[in-house]
């Protein structure tokens, strides 16, 4: 439970960083800020997808272990 809560908090923080990146892209006056905003947004999206994948992988691992020990 504690791990899920910390992953949720980190995921929400990364979503905020992704939105900040989009605001940077929208208001960019030069190419460097535009690229940085896109990179920040892309990193945040990929990081959140990684957290989601990790969650479902962990859930599947627990279910497989329960099946192996005859609890299901």
C-alpha cells in the first residue's frame, strides 16, 4: 500500500512537470526552450507509462505467485 501511494504521488508530480513542459512549449521564444519543453513533456509521459506498467507487472506477479501456491 505504501509503495502504491508513493508511486501515485510521484506520478502526479510528473504529470504536473509534463504540463509545465507544455506551457514552456506554448510560450517559447527560442528553439532551446521549445526543445526543453518538449523533452520535459516526453520524459513525464514516458515516466508515467513506466509507473503504470510497473503497477500491472507487480499485480500479475502477485497473482501468479498466489496461483502457484494454490490460493486462487
